[in-house]
């Protein structure tokens, strides 16, 4: 194949908008990494929460099966529901707090002044 003598390959930085596009792609890569890190941390925390809840649920089922008194059954169910609501509330607050932190970090990263 014949070479084109004298043909100059343009410098990519000379293409209008290319620098901004490259900066945007670099930012997207950084944001993507931040999001993956967050998902890994929050996923592990949520899995631990679910595991603990399942163990507690199994324990309560055993208590209910062994219960022979209506008043005791009411107490067990009431305590179970109260505890579950508190735990789910705490876990939800944690998820919202973590999500907010990630979004704040993303916004800070996106608003960093450009280096000349």
C-alpha cells in the first residue's frame, strides 16, 4: 500500500472541542470509579444487615412456635415489629446519608476548577 507522503495527521488537541471532550471523559471515569466504590461498600453493608435480619427473624419464628400464651404472643410480635421498624429506619437513614455523601463528592469533583 502506498504511503501518502506529506500528509499530516492532525493533532487531536487542535480539533475544536476535543480538549473539553477529553476532560469530560476523564471526569466520567473518575465519577464511575467513585460510584463503583460506593456500591461495593454499601452493598457489603446491606448484605450484613439482611443477614442479621434473617437470623433475628428465624429466632422470632422459634419464639412464636414455642409460645403457648396469647399475651406472650402479642408481646413477641410487638417487640419484633418495633425492633424491625427501628432497624429498617436506621438502615434507610444510613443509605440516604451514604448516597448524599457520594453525590456531594461527585458534585465537588465535577466543579473543580480546570487546570490551565
